[in-house]
C-alpha cells in the first residue's frame, strides 16, 4: 500500500489535491496567499473555507459546512463518496497522475552484479537463500498489502540473497535489494500419496524492469505443474487428521463411520501475488504457470477430492476475462469470482490500471468480508440441479439464475436502443456482435447439450455431450423456451469505431486502424487491443494484407489563377477501383484518345491501340497543362471523397454531402448519365461502410414519412441516387448537418444524434438548382467525365459504347473478383481515409474543377426556351449588344414569342444574368458604371419625352460583349464586324446610332 507520507511528498502536503478538487482553491495556491479564504461551492458569494499547515501536510476546513478540518484523503472521501482511505489513495494517484514507486531501470536494479568461476552445470540457475528465511518489511510490501511472513511460509516462498545463471563456466550473480527484491518458491512434486518425488524452484523478480526476465526456474519443472496443489493437498490431509481426531474423541461416534468433509474451496488465482492475497484472506490458492495453461479434467478431479468448490478469480483485462469464460464453460462446476468494475478506474503505484485480485485488495476496504461475499455470490455454469423426491428418485430442475449466467458466458445478451427503445437479442464473441432471436438461443441450448457448439473464442473446443436426462430437461423445460430466454441480461456496447484521430475497419483476418500517420493491421488474435464492438454483418468478408502506397499528392499554388490546385502521382495502378476513378476523371478523353486519329483510314484501330497502351493514365502529352491539371484535380477530389466517407468521425465544421454529377453538357443543357458516377457510392463505398440507398427519382420520396426507416445509428452513409432535376435538396440540409429523425413503420419515431447519424451522398444528372452559401457549405462536388458512355443512335458523337466492365474484362466486385483484387481495392480506400485525415487537419476542402458545373448551372437556370430566345435576341449581329435595352421591352418580347406570360420580372432578370455568364461572347450584364447606386445591379434611367420632359424611372438592361470573341464569331461578316468599335452613349439610342 502507498502510505500517507508518499502522497504528501508527491502533492506538496495535499495542496495539489485541494487545488484539483476546487478551482478557487487552486487560484489562491498559485497566488501564494494561502491564508485567503476560498469557495468550495461555486454558488457561494464569498469563500468560507481555509487552509492550515499541519507540518508534513495541510488540512482544509469548510466553515460554511460542518467546520471539521480534513486532510486531502478525508476530503476526497467526502467529495466523491468513496469507501475509505485505500480508495482515496487510489483516486489521488489516478486523477493527479502520480507515479509513485514506478518501476524505473535507474532505480529498480540489483544491489550489485558479480561474476565468478563455477563448476555448476552449464545453463543452470543457482541461487542463495537468506539465512533464517525471514522477509524484510519492504519485501512483504512488494508482494502485497495483506502479505505476512506466515503467508509466505504457507506457500513455501523464500527470500533470495542472489541468483545467477551459469554460462561458459561462469556464473553472473545478481544481488537483491529493497528496490530489487528476489523471491524463490519451493515447488514440490509428489506422487498420488503425497510422497515427495522431486522439487524445483521458481525464481521471481517482480520489480525487474524488463518483464521477460522476471521469472526463472532452477531445476526441472514438470510440464503441467499446478502451483499450490501440493499445499492444498497437505492442508486437506491435515484437515482430515483433525476430523479423525475430533471424531475419535467423541464417544457418541462409537461404531460409526467417519464421513470426511472437504475444505470449503480451492481458489484459482492468476499469479504469484494474487495467490498470496488469497492465502492472506484464508483461502487455499492454486495457480497455473500462465493464463493460457489448461486445467485438465484429471487435475480438476484431484482438486475436487480436497475442496467442495473450485473458485476462479480471473484478471479484469481482456485476456483474463476471455480465459475466465473459457474455464467456466470448460469446467462447468467451477464458480467464477468476477471482480467488480469500479476498481479498474484506479491506477496502481506504477500508474498502470488495476486489473487483478491483488490490485483489488489494495483499494477495497474490509477485504475479508468482501472476499467472503464474492465467494458466496460466485456462480457455476452448470444450470441444472439434482433434487431427491419423496419416492427416493432423483429429479433434475433448471436453475434460472445459473441458466441466465450460462447464457451470459456464452455471449447472449439483449441491447436496448437508447433512442428508439427497440430491443435486439445478440450473441457476443470477442468484439463481434451477431443478431439472434430467442428461438436461436433455445436451439443453441439443445445443440450445446449434444456437443455441437464450441466454446466462444475456441473453435476447436466443443461442448461436452450431456446425459439424456439433461438433454430432455433442456428440450422440455419451459425455462429453456424462447419466451423465458427473453430475460437474458441487458448490456450496453460501444460500436463507435472512430475517434477524432483514427478509424477502425474490420476484416475476416483482423482489424485495420487508420490514422493520419499510419495504417496498422491488428491480427484477429490480437484484437484485445480493440476496445469496441462490431456487428458481424459489418465485418468486411475478405482478408486484408497491407500494400505499398498507391498514390502521392501535393498541393501547389497556381500563379495565374492564384488558386490552390492538387497534383497526383500514381506509381502503379494495382487497384481496379483506382483504374475506374482515373478513367472517370479523364475529362478531355476525346481530345486525347480520338481527335489525334480523326480522318485516318485506320482510326478505329489507332484509337484501340492508344487506349490499350494508356489504359489508366490521368495525364497525357496530348493535353495541355491546364487540361491535365483539371483531370488530376477531379481525381484527387474523388480520393478525398472516399476518405471523407470512410472516416465515420463527424464534426459540424466539416460535414459535407457529396453531390456527384456529370462533367459534360450537351447542346440542350442535358446530361444523359451512364458515366459510372454511381459506382463509386453504390458499390465501392458500400463495400466499405454500411449504406442505405434511396431512390432519388421517386417524386414521392420526400413525402414519405418513413423514408429513413432502414437507417439506424450504425448506418454510415445514406445514398440518394439519381436525383430528378427539381429534387428538393434543401429538405436535406437539416439531416446533413444535424441530427436525423427516423420514423419506422408501426414504431415510435426517434432521433439519431448528429455524432452518430450517417453522412449523405447524392448522385444526379443535373447541377444544383442554386449555388448559394448554404449549399456551398454543405456540398462536396464530384464530377465524372463521359469516358464511360453509350452510343445510342447512328448520329451519336460516340464511336462505341464503353462501360466499366470493358476496362477490366470483368464486373468489378462480381463473382469472379479475386481476393487479390479485393485486397488492392480495400488498400486504396483505406489509404484514401488516411489522405483525408491529413487534409482535414489543414482545413482544406478539395473540390473538383468547377467551370463546366457553373456553366451547367447557368444553363439550368435559363431553361431551354429562354436560352433559345436570348441566343436569338442577343445574337452577335442583333444590334442589341453593348447598348441600353428596355427591360420591359425585352420581357414582353419573350412573353409574346414563347407564350411565357407567367414569368415574373425577377425571374426574367435572373435568367438574363445567367445567359450573360453562360454565353461565350458576352462579358458582363449590367456593368456597375451604368447601375443605380441605390439599387446595385439594376440600371434605372428616365426617358426623354417629346415635350422635353422626362418619364418616370424606367429599368434598362445592358449586355456587354467580349469583343475578341465577337471578332472571331463575325469573321466574314465585314459590315457587322466594322461596327464593333462604335462606343454607345448612355440613354435611349436611335436605331441608326446603335453600334451595329
């Protein structure tokens, strides 16, 4: 135990503890004015507590309460309602992060090391025991708070002066000290009658810094030696002798036969010091050489000859719990003492979290009473009991408490969703959770009784076949029915596979942890390091093997546009998904792959040959620098998008929804689809994360109150696929950036908190209806080229139909997909997650090239009729460019000629602005120099009347042209082109004075 003095020394007499408990006290301590009163309760107007120096420690008195002066231990007990001093010490060590008696190589080292010649056998371990076999106080403290000389004698422990190993005729002697004590246990080997056949010694150095050197063996240790078994048998032999003596001394027993009683119990502990703590509390400890050793059936029978009950106290870490469950299910009569959870929140003197029985006794008050209570509460996994009937026959009955305990050991529980209240029955094996029904549980019991179920975590260890009487009992008893099994224990599980800095992915052969700096593969046998759970159907059904980095990216500044842009290098396209992504981002594929061969007799073969040679290349010498850059930007954007969805962590400042659309726009402003954009979300990402798909073409989708009924807190992405042009995207703003309300059919609606709600993604053939700030903040755009396309008519611009399958001669993720191909694709996607994590830390949001998207947006705003009208009304030779035009005149013309009587003035104005931004030969709509200061963007003029007066204010429009583009357009029309340089004057211009 850590004594008061060490805590006082480490906390300035307890002042650090007071400062931790009360912020106001921390302020006066830092100021140095320790006589100043401070507030313990924050709602106090003035402080009523005072500090006082008691020499080696300080006390605090709260005169606003009971006025009792308390040291730091008593205040911790009072403020946090702890059980006593020992728990208060643990609380202080843990919360103040104290490292008292921490094992350190510079301190915990032998008193001295000596070498000398010896004739002892080569490789043997030699040691010397201290005369008198008496342990020092320090040596007993190291072994445990409760340990005494008698405990060490009972377990045949001896204090060691030195120990050494013989090598090449030389022994290196290591001498013990208070900071490096050495112990030896005399391990006695006997026959069935307790006759001593042999002995060996187990050397223990508990404060050795390197754990692998803490144990040594002197002599020959039998393969399955059980520590403490000799002592148990000796204790039982002694107990038998005592019973015989008592029996023989009682005259009433004359002519009777003595029925021997057994010891109350033997206690399996997990190590040397745990066993000493058990012995200190009156128990008879036994322990295996390691946590993974087996207790064989014949060994169990030997122990049962001595003790009524075998108890097991497993450690509270993952390995200890797993082995505790194993022993309980392998040896059904063993009663397991499960240590309570609360003590694990405390750290020991070495600042390690507590996990074993010795640790528990160090923070537990009334150790003996608590130990006795734990033994009384321990249950066996045997869930039936045999009772004698009046007719002398025996009857088996189900013990309900033990049955539910057995089901718990086998991993059966129920989960109650906090939001929906829905109950799900599950089976947990390791950290894998599988949904089951109560009928499945009843069927499991029957299969288990027939020896057809394995022990959880040990596929090669099958259950034992039970007698027919037990099998019949399980089949016939109502207590084993599905309705009765609904009473299995409710449990809360953490399925959160992400942190602010990491994301875990679960594969058949292990778990992958992705961070910005590393991708770490954790094998299945090492998944104790994974502290949360995963649904069985969310485990990726493939094996993972790490591959080299598949791409490198770099951000650079474009000196011309003054914008950041991304470049990428791809050493080798091993992943088919990467190949698909590259080709879907070849925005200028026709210029690269078709135009150079146009008009040549063998153009078709040249195109095919070029495509085979450059199948997956994101840049090309056929393209200019700007075009190559746009393609790389589009690809990096998609890799960024994969990473965004792969990382489940959500933060309000970086919550987006992918909006995936086509890059190309045809002459009518439509996109025909078929570019493979949905594959990224519907298949690639859906193979990585749990996804729910909604039909974006369903016009009644948003009117359906149950549209999210398939979504739960474990859904990672909601894909709304193939949106219609007029899809009400704004209806999704709230679920994108906030909590998500789910309204299942015939069930009560509930809300998934933002942090656990899924991310949204949208695919469409149309650009967003609006590019406002609210949409920009939420949307992460994707663009796909028409590299994948369909040749649908004879007049089609395409030479052939090309699908994703054509590039790989197979369907990606299809039945013929190999494990190597799956592994390469998963490596790519996990590397994308790592890439996103790195970029997210910088605050960047990588968007694709937006030129075509913005043009398509303008085209969509105009719609076909207005675009046709404006293209004619403001044609290059229309005489309506670079001059003032009455807005009402133009509006009336559009209304009349296109039967658009319902169009409003504001809508017409928006369409005019969109036309000027879209049209190649128009440069600006309503230049600032013509606009009214009181109404920016609008031109207001009074018109001169014939009588010399002026009219009421009239709104005008002005479409400024791009003269250089017009010159190119008007080549060959010299009469019109000559008038391009005429500068119009403000106001209404007579027709002859117009620039054309």
